[in-house]
């Protein structure tokens, strides 16, 4: 064993485990749970919940599609500007 005058610091150890949250899986499990409950006799409430989730899903898809269209239009405009600047 070597004789040392100064202690070198050791690496710190952490017990960190990252947690992954899947919102779609959580919503799916909630829908399955409500579908299998026998007390869920309130048809109107279940219908409203289904309509709300369907509307949310379609609104997300609509906004994603609009964003993609904007991106394509911007790329086309940039391409046309480069074409006009460098080739004309």
C-alpha cells in the first residue's frame, strides 16, 4: 500500500432511475378500465368521454398536418429564392 499525503476524491454514486411516462398508454388503460367496469351504466357520460378523446386525437392530427404543410411551403419558398439568386 502506497503512502499518500492527499486523498483523491471518489466518484459519487447516485441511485437514479429515470421514469418514462406514456400518456397514450395511460389513456388507453383508463378507457379499458371504464369499459370493463360494471357500474358504468351512465351511457351519456361514456359517450361524452369517447367524443372528447376522439376530438382531441383529431385536433392533434390536424395541427400536425398544418405544421407539416407550413414547413413544405417554407422549403419551397427558400428553394425558389436560392434559385433566383444563384441561377438568374
